[in-house]
């Protein structure tokens, strides 16, 4: 079962969130706003983003950023992205996978098969 972390307890480890994003625009604005106000004493934020994102905007509000190639339409070209996302889930070992946008949601859920991390999808 998933790890339970009591919020506000400074002796407990931070909750690690892996944000997965494909489409910029509104998602970019929402995500920067969210990350800006999440308490860095309680949360570690990792961002896995498509090359539509300017990762310079995330300096200081993310603990780590990773950029990979993702395509807008679903196709067989998604397989390398899926493999990279899955590898990052295993490497990062997040408590929560937070997928922003439809494409990121589909890829995150597929990559998480058999890993069993909590996955939140926000279209």
C-alpha cells in the first residue's frame, strides 16, 4: 500500500510529486502558480515536461526538471516517451504522480502500470 505522511510533521519526509506535462499554455500558467505556493518544507516537486515548456521558468520552484520529446497526437511515436516516463517514475520514486493535460494523463497512467504509484490526473 502507499506511504502515509503526516503533513506538518517536520520529522517526516517530504511528499515527492512527479508532475508530468505535455501541453503548455494554460497548463504552464496553472502549474507555475501551484508550484509557487506549495510549501517546500512539505513537498518535493519534480517536473517532467515536453519540449513545449521553457524550463527556465521553473528554476527555484521545482527541485528537478526533466525535458523529453512528446507529441500532441497519440501514435506509435509515443513509445519512446512512455519508456522515458516509466524510467523516470522508477528513478524518482514519487509518492504522487500528477499528470496535467489529456496526453500527459494517458502517458502517465500507461507508464505507471505495474508500478502502482498514486496517479492524479487533472485535465
